[in-house]
C-alpha cells in the first residue's frame, strides 16, 4: 500500500498538476506554483490528460493505466463523476485530436484540506479504456522499491500558468 501511495505521489509530481485559476481563490493556503515552461507542441508527453468539467478544462492528470488517471483532489472535490471527462492525446485545450472519455467514478483522500492543500491527490476511473498509441501512454512510474532521490530530474507538464497569477496556457507546456 505504501508503494502504491509513493507511486501515485510520484505521478502527481511528474504530471505537473499546476494550479488552475480556481487555486487563486484559496485563502488560507501558502503554496508555490509551477509557472512558465516551454511549449510541448514539438515533443511527445503521452501520459498527460486534460480533465474537463462540462467540456471545459479544469486540471491536468496523468494516465496510470487504461482505466485510471491520477490528478489532484482539489480538482475533484466540487465535482460529480458524471460531469467529468478526460481528453487524452491532445496538446491544446480545444484540440479535436486524441480521445474524449467519460468519467464513471472519482476518489480522493478524505483528509484533503483546501486550507493547507495537504493530501491533494485523487483518482479518476474511466467509463471506457484508453486506446494506447504513440500519443496516449501510461506514465512511467518508479519500480516497486525503487528510490526517488532529491537530485533525480523530473519532467513536469500541464496547462498551468505561463506567468504568476496569469491565465492558464492554451497549449500543453513542460519544464
């Protein structure tokens, strides 16, 4: 169980679940933001998905397997699974490429606190399996028992802010 938790936390770190515009309204939290990066138009980051509510991008996520995406709890707490979809295999928020799949269940750590952002992890269960391709793949997680060291280099990606407190990016970005 601890290994799975560590793998999920690593997936969150690697997937760049940068704060959405909603994060700017959190009053009690003191937190850092992932800002900037480079356009990912010319590189392949096949594990990143767009989590959508009523067809609008709300957060990023990482593909764990054909039916499961890891995201942040703050993306799920005010949502119903039936209102959500994931868009996989796209590099822009409104792209017609890739796959759009409905969500059937959401799970997040009940200890999650909007005030502190502690335990900010969630899972999304898909109605249908993703069809893996060059553009859609699960994230490569550390093997069971493999240590992730402070000096290890990670790639972060998402549709987060291009500048502090600015609008979210329309194009997938990475750093």
